[in-house]
C-alpha cells in the first residue's frame, strides 16, 4: 500500500492549484488518510466512465497504472514527471482517456515508486 503524507498532499496542492479536478482528487486522497489505493477506488466510483471490472479490486490502482503503462513508460512522459505534475496528469488523462481526477492518484503513485522502477516491472496490455 502506497500512502502520501499530509506534507506531500500540501506540496501537491501547491503544484495543482490550477486544476480543480486534481484538487478534488487530493481531497479524496486526504479523506482516505493518504492511502492512494483507497482514494483511487473512491474516485473511480464517483466517475462514470471507468471500467467497472476493476472497481473493488484491492490492486485497482496498480492495475490501472499497468493498463496505462504504454503512456507512462514513454520517454516524453518520464520528462513530464520531473517537474510539476500538472502536465503529467493532464497528458495521462488525455492520452489514457480517463478523468483528470483519476489520473491524479495514478501519477502520484508512479511518482512515489519512480517511473523507471515502475516501467521495469510494468506489463502493458496489448
């Protein structure tokens, strides 16, 4: 289980101040006491265009990230992850055709693991 500290949430808030959807996702992460998995599931339930088959899965966030790994493991995406996460979240949401609110915990999850480490173990769906 990957968690985000209150200090990290505050830091992300300052980075994502111009994205109401990302801020709403941070509210959900805060509500779940920093638990990214629980927050991703909560956000998924609140968004209508998410694969129902993944809901309630204890590895929902990891599976969603794996599903999006073709995007996450591109060199250009790795470059987006080095600065403010707003661009990475927006890119993942647009390329992965998922809501910004759901892209937010995925990007934070990958940032916490490290893009390179995530991509070494990623098994993209073909």
